C-alpha cells in the first residue's frame, strides 16, 4: 500500500488534487468514491466527517480541502519544486486562498442563482461576484504564473478555479483569464490528470 492515498470522484474538485499529485510525481493509491454510495459510508466518514471530496491520507495523516492538500503536498515533496522559497510566498499564499475563499464562495453562490443584496455585501468575504472576478483578473492579467516566474501549486488552484468557472459558463472568457489558463495547463501532468479522470469517469458510467 502506498504511503499516499487519494480519495476522489472524477467529476469533482478532486480534479485539482489529481493534477497536483501528477505534478508531484510520487506513487499514490486512488480510491474512487460514488456520490450515492461510498462517499456516504462510514469508512469515508471516518476520514472526512464532512463526507466531501477530495481528501488524502499521507503516512497516516488526513488532509482535506483541495487548496490545503495542494499546499501540503508542495511542502511534503519539496523536490517537485511546487512552492516558492519561504521568503517569496506572499502572492503564493495570497492568491491560493483568494481563489479558494472569496472566489469559490462567489462562484458557488452565483451557480446556485443567488447573490447578496447590495446592503448585505459587506457581510460576505467576496462582496459581490463582479468585484471578486475583477480582482481575480487583476491577479492574472499579463502573468504566465500567479507567483513569480515559476509554476507553483498556487497555479493549480487558481488555474483550476478559472477553468471550472469557464466550463460552467459563469465567467466571461476575458483575455487575461484565457491566456493565463492556457499557460498553466500546457503541462504533461495536467494532461495525465485529465486522462486519468476521464478514464475513471468512463468506468463509473459503464
């Protein structure tokens, strides 16, 4: 059994972690969970009481939340070079958590057909959907990578977030988004991850 186990469903945010695992390049075991079956079982509840995916277990330690998993793996496997040096992580942390916090909340609420009224926006971490998206555009505009001049785990989180929103047609394909996404996804690890998830999805559908 591998020291690293990955719990996912190919049609979930687990795609983010799959990409990260392929970038890390270390052996890992995958367990595919079904939404109406194993995801709700007691075995997985013991790993994540929220019964959400993705999750990993690395050397007996559980990590949940896609962004946390990506940053954890970057630190756990430093030879992969997916985290900037400690003194150069300002934008790395800033935009990783911006994408997984305000943008994720804005995206989720928008997809559910709801946004806070103008007089309630200050109660929410993103204010309004448009404000969050404009800030995200500022973060990636003219950049090949989100943090410095090298690809990092932050690009996996931010790139995946942009990709999901474009796929669900909740984001206008502004040039800044399209150009940045093309840059960060032009990688063998990204393509391997996509292929693995497509194969897993086909198996589940059969």
